[in-house]
C-alpha cells in the first residue's frame, strides 16, 4: 500500500516532465500565437531604447533600417553596428531614401527602386537574401507568401507590383505587416499599451493574418524616444504579451 502513492507521484512527475519537454521542443505549440516585432525607419532617436529593451527582455525582433538615416552621423552608425551584433536582432533593409516619403513618384521607376534598395544594402552591409520592407507599402514577396498592398487603389498596386517583383528577384525577401502600433506625426504612440494588447488579443481570436497564428507587428523607432516613455512602454508591451502566453518569432523562420 505504501508503494502505490509513490508510484503515482512518480508517474505524475514523469508526465509533467514530458509536458514541459514537449512545450520546449515543439515549435508548433508556440507557433499557434506568435508575434513578430518589427521596428521601421531607424536608426533614429528612439532606436537605442528599442535595442536596450530587446536586450533586457531577450526577445527576437527585426529592425528595418534606412540607409540615409545610418549616414546621418557616427552615433547612427554605432546603432547599426550594435543592432548587427545582437544575435536575436535581424537587421533588415528599408531602402536607402525611404522614397523621401513620396511613394507614388518613387514607385513609378522600377530601376530606380531596385537601385535604391541595393544602395541601402551597401550602407547596411547586407548581402542576398536580404530581409526587407518597402517604404510605405505593406507588400509580401516571400517564397511561400505573396501579397499586394490593398490600401492603394487597384490600378496603382498593379503598376507597383512590377517594382516589387523586380526588387524581389534582385535578392530581397519582402515583408509587410499584419497590425500596427500607430503613432502621431510627432512620433507619440496612439494606443496605450493596455489598449494595444487588447487589440492584439482580439485579432488573434479571428486569426486572419498573412500566415495563420503569426502576427507581424509594425512599430516605428521614433515612438520609443524618452519623451514618450519609450523604454517603459516597450518593456510593458513585451511583458504583457509574454504573460498572455504569446511567443516571439524570429523573422528568419517566419515561413517555417
Ligand atoms: Zn518606413
């Protein structure tokens, strides 16, 4: 009689160990609700705070950087170097000029678009295949994922599709996004962290993302400046998502 509870406890312990092992090893379990953090437009004021938080929270993320912003000074170059030294951070190409924010003009010249993306590769020190995001456009050109930006009118996106096809064929993997933490012109975030997390929870209930169970979250480096409490906000977001059971994905394994 004395042996029975001991055997029972041992079995329970074994079952628990197997569950923990399975949770740690099975990517499919984590992949059910995975968030890909992406930060655009750096290096800018705010970028250092983003890197600090990614380091302290130990989560993967992608920094889609702008060549012109890297060339703005030694401090910006140091931010590129720092981002590239972080194993969980993917440095991506977000063009050289950011289209100077004149997207329609920019996307009227395919050769110039390809050249602008390649110029940024030179500044960022990236070689194909390069993870990239086009300025101002939510388009995907991946091995298994292909999507146009439906926020521009049909005639416009049909015209621009040629540009994305040529960029893609030149050695770029293009990522759009599923959801945005929006900011004002000043860079100030619009949604509170609490609001953003409830929006993310809501969207996962519908799970209508580009790839099932995977949300690419778009943010911009300038939202995380000290004057907007950037470090505290980003830390709060990551911790809230962690405690809600979300996994953080590395963009390099997005299609796996
Ligand atoms: Zn941008």
